[in-house]
C-alpha cells in the first residue's frame, strides 16, 4: 500500500474514489480507502502540510477517529 500512497501524494491519480486491495492467492479483495485516506491525512499532519487539493475530497470522506484532545493540568 505504500506505493499507492506515494503515487497518490505525487499526483499520479487525480480525484480518487476508492482504493481496493486484491489478494489473488486467496481470491479476495478489500476496500482499503479509509486506511489510505487516514494515512494521507496523518502524513500531512506530521509534516504540517495540507492534503493536496486533488485528494481533499477523498480524505474528507473518512474523518480521523482520534480527534479527541486531552487537557493538561498545570501544576
């Protein structure tokens, strides 16, 4: 999946709808869109960069799960 994420961030694909992973050995597939979208957002957050505009709609479909902000007690 790393290559797909890198390709998306490099602009190889514009306005993606869904990312599906195929396992030909087991003859199955899985929609990994949510995982990919959250990873793109996470990398943007770590680098203090906005998600590229051509990926914004895709990423916005899957809001982050852990937006809970904890308060710190001052001593």
